[in-house]
C-alpha cells in the first residue's frame, strides 16, 4: 500500500504559499509493539498549523522536510493495543498523510456520534476550545456584552452561540459584510462588525456602547488593541490565538495600552490551550450535545475533498475564506 | 489662618518639571454640614500622581490650575460628623495643601499604630497594594520564582519581602548596583538585576534560569517585555503600574509577544487597584503587623520635610531616587 503524504518542504519566512509544500508517496508503515496503524478520514485545518511553523509553542517548532503536522479523525486499521480495535475512530496527531503509526497509549476511542465530522468540529478541539475559553477564562454572566474575533471561524462561531445560550449580548468581529449577515441572521449574534472596514473602530464602539465585559480573542493585533480600549472595568479577555500574526514575520511591537489599561481597568487576561481542561471534557461534551440536539447551537462545517488540497485549504483558512470548521476528507 | 497650597499650574506634555507647579496661599476653609476640617501631617508621593495628569484612570484626569491631588495622613481639626473628633488621624485625598475640608462620610479614624508614618507605608496603600497584588493576583506558592520591578520602591520592597516570607525565590529589578545591594543584603532578596545595565536581558535570564512563576509589574515597557519572554508556562503577572510610561508621552506601541506568549505559555495577567480588595483589609493589616513585629518585614521610609518640596519630591521619585516609601512632612 502506498501512503500519500504532504511534506512541509520549507519553513516559510513570509506568507505561506503552495510552494512550501510537496506531495509525495511513502511506504505504509507497520505498527510496532504498543502501536496502531491509522488511516486518516478527515484532517483538521487550524490557524495553529501555521503558528507551529514560527517556532516552539505548546509543541516543538516544525522542521522543513517533515510530513506536515496536523490532527484529524483517523480509523484504526491494525492495533497492537488492547483498548483499540480495527474500525475504531480516534483523534490523532497523525499528520498530513493517508496512513500513520502511532503509540496507542495516548489514543482513545471516540464516542459514536453522528455525523462523524462533528467529532472534529463541535465535539472536537474547536467546540471544546470555545466552551472552556469562554466559560472558564471569560466567566460571562447573563447580560454581559461578549465580543469574539474571527467570529465566523470554527471556534468563534461556537463561542458566540454559547454566549447567547448564557444570556449575553454578543458581537462578532469578522471580515466582510456577508459573514456579518450570516452571524446575525443565521447564528443569532446581536451584531457583527467588519474588521476590514475603514470605519472599524467607530463601528465597534457603536456596537458596544457600554463597553465589553468579555472579549474572546482569536486574532491579536489591531483587533485586540481596539477591543482592549473598549473593555469595561473588571473585564476579562480570553486569549485563544493570534491569527493575525501567524502568516508572516512576527510583528515588531505589541498593542498599545499594555499594561496601562490592564491596571486602570482592572482587567484579567488569560491564555489557554484546550488540553489544560481535559479533566472537564465529559461535562463539556454533554452540554455541547444537549445544545446541538435542542437546536440552540448550529454547527457549520466546511469540508474539502482530497489530501492534495490540504495546502490550499490551509492558505485559504489563513486568508479567512472559511465559515465554521474547515477539514479535508482524505 | 493661611493655607499654603501647591497648584498644578499646567498639565505637562513631556517630562514633569518644577515649573509645572506653583506655591500659593489660600484661605483656610470652614467645614460645612457633614464635613471635617483636616490638617495635613504627611503627604504621600506616588508614581500614580503623575499618571493622573495623563488622563482619566481610576479617577478623573487632573486639570491645570487645581490644587495638586494627592493622598496623605491628616489630622482632624474640626468635625461636623459624629464618628470623627479633633485629633483623630485619617487617610484622606486632601491634596497638596496644609488644610482641606472634605465630607466626613468616606473617612474613618485610623488605628493607633506607631510610628504614624507606617500608616502611609506598610499599613497604607503601599503595603496593601503589595499584599493584595502579590497574594491575590500573583498566587505565589512556596518554591516559586517571583520577580518584582521597581523593587526598591515603596511597593516593590514589600512585595519581595512578602514573597520571601511565603517561601519563594525572589529577584528584584531596580536601577543601579547600590539599590541591588540593598535589596539582597538588607531585605533578603535572592538576587537583583539592574535594568539600566546594557546586559539587562542576559542578567535577568541568568537570575531566573528556570523562568518566572510570578511577575509583579510596577513599570511596564521594556522590563515588562523582558519578563514576559522569561515567564514559565502557567505563570501569573500582577499588573500594578506602568511607572516607565507616566513621565512623558504615552509610548506608540506595547510590548512584543502580546497576545501570542499569553496563549502559548497559558499566562494570566491581572490588573488591580488596591481599593478592589478593601473588604479584606483587616486580614491584610493583621498579617503585615505580625511580620513587622517579628522583624520579617523591614519598613523603609524616605521622609522629606516641607510642603514646598513636594514638586521636587515627586520629580525625584519618578527618576527613581527614593528607597522605600517617600512622603513629605507638612
């Protein structure tokens, strides 16, 4: 069996392009002791994929020449561990390839939830990130004004809907009028603000006339700065990502108002990674399933076919072309 | 009776100079209904005095032509409220003048603690700021590495000593070798780093080889950025002030690494103002008194004589010439 793979050929210095990747074919590996052989079904596209190319984060920096890293939904083909059998689905850091062997001990069988793509979106990292980031780091109360950036993305679209479920007034920041209409008309956001507008700062202020209680930040940069200046006293900022800063050289400066506004407004900023809350996953999944079942939480997925389309799918995600959770069916 | 006053004649645009102030004499006011007449005994000098000139903070911005604002230890001379009588000491926002009338309802009689200057230092805003900022926002555990900036100042010198009492390893950042020796030899800090050194960043790294668990920030700016990059995963930053940014125009940019490092290191940054914790003042004062009595907490005060010396005392404080709590005896 051949194993089609996408190799990250070179670490980009500026913007990521298709030329940084190369499609290749390797041998399908055999699982050793304690290992499983996995076949990729859906590979998740995430802004963090690009951040891993910039340097060490919560994982080591990627190196040129390696199979591109990425998580996804995989099916167990062969198993040398007792708790997994062929046909089981797992979430695995299997990379951009058809087949991979991995140690079985960190893998666990996913629950039988349908459609299975939801295991990568609302019941996967995106949904859990939205859930824990908003509720644990943001601590929203009913009546609070919650703002989320990259609001039409996989995490942001769920953050806003959970905030609505919790009784908050929700403003989404996204690129373009069309995404804004989708957020307000389909997902129930109270307002949307286009960060690409020349009037962005004024429109943000108009959308939050009394200020922001909770800001869920996916972007960093100018959007972060604008929200920082609009925070209420005792506001909370959940720091989830810095999408605006991944695809290119790191910016030479940070946002103004740090740390002065943190002090005078008595803000709390908290960075998090979803794994930090793994002990609470059961409660989170139970809530998310109930909200999906009741129709309070709508799940938007953006599924692209073909392993060979992974590079363009990531590049497009970084340019903001997706709505909801983007993944590639292998 | 005449009432000598220091008026803030003009709001400074760049560095604060003596020419921004003017000494004048007014009439001593008479207390109205519900008011008290106060005589200033000691006026507190704080970096925040300069921040108030930049714009609204947790109080309205100062205006040119007003008596300079400032808190201090005052004695009640006449009282039209039942809970205060002549001779009582209060902490009051009475401004830079000999006499002031204020509504009595927000004033309370201070406990009879000696020396009375301690009511402005370790048992006043400086001590409580150090206590709550470190323990509530910093959440230090025994064995943690705690770093504090403006470490020889009124707040920083107490922060470092409380951290030692709590079993932490403590590194102070201060300007100059002499202050550093005072911190390590007199106050028991484990190390000191001179931020004015051309080798500052390297020396900071050497002083915290395993990274920083808790950073108590009094300065913002380059020192904040250097500490941010040296934080451990799950570290906490208590944002207390931005001393480096008060005396001049606000900087055009903030520190690098925001919000990226907050996310990847899962940091918590929390801004605070001492009044937020007023409900816990009794416990804090009881701890502080016990530590002073046992000799574990040394109190350094820098008392300057004469109301007319207030402008120069503040300008010198902003230049870092003080050790411990600076105040002017009126």
